[in-house]
């Protein structure tokens, strides 16, 4: 009986003074700042070129087979020839980034921005449709450089979908025939929340396709 009592720890309830002291200490503890939680997401934009113009394709691992199951040689697939082979191995085309001198002139106002569109209140489907209409009309008016505003998407409720998707859209049909270059805008034009887009020139009659 004596050993059993020694093995147990006595539990004493907190008195009034202890509770007051504990409440004071608890009030001095600050919750984790949400800005710190989102700090890691900010540097994703530093790699926007790789995400926008590159591909992130991973090959799934082959299914595991039991040790007792003998391996069988898989038949070699027939090799496509001609254009079929080039299409199967071709990587998606993406618009090239604007050259640094051109970007600098646009950012400093030494080169005009011919038109602009704001997409950051739209969903993806609406934004893509409005963007295509805007670029077609701007190119028909012989605009050369336009500003596309997507928003930074750094609020807790937003993931910056339009900001990430815009360069990818511009590398696909029907945008590839309209756009020849893209790059995030300077701070005076929205910074990470906007893009400079260079349109292809309209082909002159009898001179073939338009120049970049």
C-alpha cells in the first residue's frame, strides 16, 4: 500500500492566483503569423519561367511484379515515321520571353503600350475567352505591345491561377499565331501581377505570314 501511494503523483488544482498568472502568460503567446506560412509560396514566382515555359512531366513507376513471376520481354512498339514521329516527341511550344532591352523600354515608358486588359476578376474560362478576343482585336489594329493584368493572387483565398496559366495559354492554340513574346511587367505596370505581351505583325498582302 505504501509503495503504491509513493508511485502516484499528487494532483493539486490551480488556485486563483495561479490561474490569473496562467491567463496572463497565455495572452502573451502570439499565433503563427500567416505571412510566414505564405512566405514559402512567394518564391514560387521566382521560378515562373520554368513553370510557364517548361513542362513538368513525370513518368509513373512500372508496376511491381512478384519475385516468383518470370519476366517476359515486352514487344518493341512500332516506331512512327515522318510527321507522326516528330509530333509524338515534340514538346509543347511556348512563347519566348521578351528581350531585356525591349522589357526595359516598356517598363521605363520609352516604348508605348498600345492596349491593356484586366483579367484578375474573371475565372479561367472567361479570362481565356476575353484574352483571345482582346488579342485578336489588338492585332487587327496593328498593336505591337499590350499589357495583360492577371493580379498577383497572393491573398489567402487565391492561388494566382491566372498568373500561372497565362504564359501556358499563350503557348497553345489559338494564341500561338498571335503572340511572339511575353514577360512579367515592370513595377510601374503591375509587376508580378501583369505581363507584357508582344503581338505578331499582321501579314502584308502578298508577303506570306506575319513576322514575329
